[in-house]
C-alpha cells in the first residue's frame, strides 16, 4: 500500500561522484495492494507494464539520469505520473 524508495550507486553522469554517492533512485510498490490507485488503473498497469514488475508483484521505476538523489526521485515520480495519464 506504500511506496518504497531505495538509493543505489549510479552508472550515470557525475564522474567520481558516481563511485561514492548513492544517487540512483528506485521507487517500488505492490500494485495489487495499492488501494490508493483505482482497480481499473491497477489492472491496466499490470497488463501494459509487465516488464516493470518483479515476481513479488512490485512495480519498479528507477532513474539515474541526474547527479542528485532528489532529482532522480523526482524523475521517478514524473515517469510514474506519465504512465498514469
């Protein structure tokens, strides 16, 4: 029912910063338990985005486009909003 956010080391831009700081953002949630998403939208998410889901039924969005955790987290949320619209 909740979002889980994880930060990992990125392979994106940033030079040596990439080797030292966990800037890659990964947002995941269990689609079937996400009561905050209408059932029809959940069904569509599951059908159209099988490649973004793991075996546990978690929907995963990741970003390492930017040099900061917050920018990558914002990018994950923006990508998710685009998928919903």
